[in-house]
C-alpha cells in the first residue's frame, strides 16, 4: 500500500480532503496536526477542509502559518466558528449520507449536518467531483459498510464516502495519519525538510515517540485543553491534625 509520503512526492497538486473526529486532542497530536498543515501548504495541494474543531482546526493553524492559500471550506452553516462561506451544506447531501449509513437518522440535527458536510468534503458539493485523496484522523471510525456496527461519528461518513468512491472504481486514496507507522515515516521524512520550522518540529515530535510513554505524551501535572496546557497544582493539605491525633 502506498504511503502518504510517497503519494505526495509523486502527485501533482492533488485535491486533498482533511477529516477528523476528535475535538479534544493531546499536545502531541495538536502539534502533529500543525506540522501536517505546514507540510501540505508547502506541497501546494488543493485543500478541502471543515476547519472548525479538533485535528482540522490545528491543521489549519499550520496551513495559515506557512501562508497557504484560502482552502475550499466545507461548513455546515453559512457562519461557523469564525469562518464564513457562501456555499454551505446542501439538503441533498443528507440523502446521500443516509444512504451511506443506516444510523444517520438517529443522529441529533447538528450531527446530521456535520455528517452531511463530511460527505460533501469527499464527494464534492455536486457529489460528482471527489477528492484525489482523504487524509484523516478518525480513530474508531467505520471505514466500510461492513464495519459500521453502530459507529456514527462524522469521521465515519467521510470514510464511507471514500469507500463508496473506491467501490465505483474511482482512485481515491485514504491515509489514516494516526497510524503509528505513518507517524514515524512522516516525521522521519519531514526531519530532513529544507524548511527549518518543519524540520525542527518534526525532529522534536520524533524524539517524543521514543519516550517511555510513547505517543501521544502528556507532561505530569498538566491537563490538556483545546487551547494548550494548563498547570494543575496539587491542593494544599494540612497534615498537622492527623499528626497530633497520632501522638500518644
């Protein structure tokens, strides 16, 4: 199976869709998403993304930091999390999402919109212009119709749409970037990048992989939040009463 590194080395400005299904991410994963955003902006891919939360939000930070062009935004609403678009999820996409996943109609209203958005992300707004590849951070998501088994996260809908394309004979490549082998290969490749920021961050993250706790890492005494690390100090405790009670 072709790796993400080899694919991007050979492809010429592919249309790349980015999908993620986690909103709270550990520090390692946030920095890894940021690094991928830097890299794909450098590669000058044509980007499709729903950039509002989690992995995709941190990917967009890297994309913007490198100076990547405005991507094709796929939003469930005209205005969403600081982003605005004139073309948001169409009602017809809900019918496609329902056909892909039997549990679609059991989802809350907002979740149905987000699921439909991820179908459009992969298939295109007209459902006839699929992306060339799907890069996703979608742990525990259903990847084919055979393994749905009640899993209804929005990442499942992106992967099911990609599976639908492949079943139709379309060459849509799917890369799960949370796979440990993919992480190691990507970081090793980017550690030699001519861009100092990309190479430096890749080497830093690669070093984290060799720590005893592995990937992802969390520093003791900190709590991961959406916006960064917050120190947690142990609550002061007065041991004097217990010591006095223990005296004869």
